[in-house]
C-alpha cells in the first residue's frame, strides 16, 4: 500500500451522468421487437447495454449506433432469426433475465450465457414462470443457472404471484405475455422499478396497473418510437453521497432520472440530513428527470428497510459508505436480494469497507454500520462488481493515504468515464 499523504479535496462542479442502464436495455429490446424505426437518444454505452445490442444483432436485427445515438430497424418479433452462435450477455443480469422472456416466444433454439458472475446468479426465478407459460428451457442445475438453452414457441398467459419484488422477474413475464395467448399478470409483494410498463406504453402497447398487480394482454403489436434516456440515478448516487460526505463539496448533476420507483436514495439521504435540491423537474415525459444539487452536510444514522428497499436496492453499497460518516448506527434490513447481485453485496461491502477502517457488520438481510469512522488507505477489490468498485473509489476520496482498487475496470459495465468525471470535480 502506498502511504503517501494526499489532501482530502472537496468535489465541486456540474456533471451529467451517462444514460440510465435499465431504460437503455429496455429501449433496445422493445425497439428490436417493434415494427418500424426506433431512435434512442442518450443510450448508456456501458458494456452491459452493448451486450444487449449484440444479442439482437445476432438475431438479425439491424441496429446502427453512433455513440449514445441508436437507430433500430424494427420489423416485428416475427422477423427475428435463429442465431448461429450462443448469445453472450457478459455481466448483465438484466439482459439475460429480460431476454429469456422474449426468447421464450421465438420459434427457434437459442443458447444464452454470461460471465462467471452470471453463472452464479439464480435464473429459476424467471425460468419457472416462463416454463409455466409453455417455454422449453433447460440449463445447468436443471435450468436454475446459465448457460441456458431455450426452445421457444407458443406461450399461454399465466397469473403469477412473485415471491420477491424484482423488476427483472416482472419484466421477463410481461415481455413473454406481450406475445402469449390470453392475459398475463404479475403481482409483486412491493413495487419494483416500472420502466418496462412505461416503455411498453411508449411503444403503443398497453399494461394495466392495479396496485401491485400488472396485467398485459397478449399478441400486442408494438410500434417503433423515439426514446430519450435520462441520466442514471444509480450512477448519480455515487456523486450524491460524495457531495454529502466530503467536506466543502457542492455538486450539480443534470438530467437525472427521478422515477419514484428508483428515487429511494433521495428520500433516504434527506432523512439522514443531506442537503439536496431538485430543479428543472420535467414530469410530463415517459420518464421524469431533473437537476439535482447536493451540498456537503452532517449526516445522521437511519434505519433503511421495508418498501423503500426495491426503490434503492442498487444504491445500498454507496449508502453503506454514507452511513460510515453518519452519527449513530445505521441499520439496513429486508435487503437479502443483495446476495444475488453481481456479487453478494452484503459480504463484499462489509469485507471491503472493513479493510478501510469502517465499523460495519453483516446481518442476515442487510448490515449494521456504526458511524462515524475515519477511513484509511488499503488494498481493496471491486470483486468484479461495478457498484462496489465505484463505492470504493468514492471512499478513497475520504482517506489521506492511497487506496488501491483491484479490478476497477468492472466499472465500465454501467459507467464508462466514471474516473474522468470524478477528477473533473476536484
Ligand atoms: O443487470 P444486473 O446485473 O442485474 O444489474 C443490477 C445493477 O446493480 O446494476 C443488479 F445487480 O441492477 C438491476 C437491479 O438490481 C437492474 C434491474 C432492471 O433493470 O430491471 C432491476 C434490479 O434487479 P431486480 O432483480 O431487483 O429486478
């Protein structure tokens, strides 16, 4: 470890974060099965979304991309053709799970796989309901794990009660339901992000929303459209926390998506005492967005659990860092879903923050963090998980000694240009 002392510098300035990952994936997927041209502005060019594009190209969809601008020549789902090779999703859980919903209704054979992290993540949560709709899916461990082989065909609608609030489960079933015979519904225990519902409407389709239940009628024909992807609040989250905990900071992030099913971090940071201002809110659009300004302030501990968890699930690693700088003990609970992300994020957050001097412990469904801790330099690792890598990079802004982050390239999955933006604020 390099122990050279550096000054802790405030972060100040204005940035725009890259396009929302969840919305970017869905725009490519729906644009590929719709009829007519789809234009996407502001696509996230991170590795995950590039894998989604490649998967559809392999099935004969013509997709032109110039940076964040994309044109898709949609010819309807019936124009997709059997790929001559396996479909590789890389590190992207969203790609494999949502695509399984689409592949299940295609009248040919596909094999879909990803990296080592994908091979460990549970796939039965989507495979089981899709099988109940008639899809023939096989794979490792009886179809619980990727690689998976899909022999798609005619599907019939089901009424599914999901045991977990998961937008990936809900979306896979709704995508399959779009092309199935009859009616399909999904009922969740809590609300997960609703980008799929909003985007199906934008493509001229219809999803009925009734409390926590979503219903879709089969055999819908979607029409190509123009999508503008707002900035990703999950990426902005790193700067929202950095701006709150690094003394003297003030950061404005422009055009951030503030969909209420994703904006739990704003509620939690405010409850912790963060100074957050929202300006230029645009809410008459498919996905609301706004400029967010955060100014450093003194934080206090909170308990995070219940219905807010799906609204901030991907922000828990960076909120755990915020909690190390908050007065008192923060409890994160009802978050067992963290165990099935790119890594077991309860274990990786606790292991890596401990190396830097945090007083943090894992619990069955979350963690306990005792603040405030002075963090110090260490050799840490992202474990190949983009969100852990970025959390550690922000943690390193609080130490006087150097922090070496192993596997920091993982960050390109969702945030190409992260380090350049961080440096631009110093
Ligand atoms: O795509 P992937 O790898 O699953 O990505 C993650 C992330 O941190 O970027 C989760 F690890 O985000 C998921 C998120 O946790 C993206 C997502 C979506 O776009 O539908 C939904 C969430 O997962 P889930 O299982 O709760 O629906």
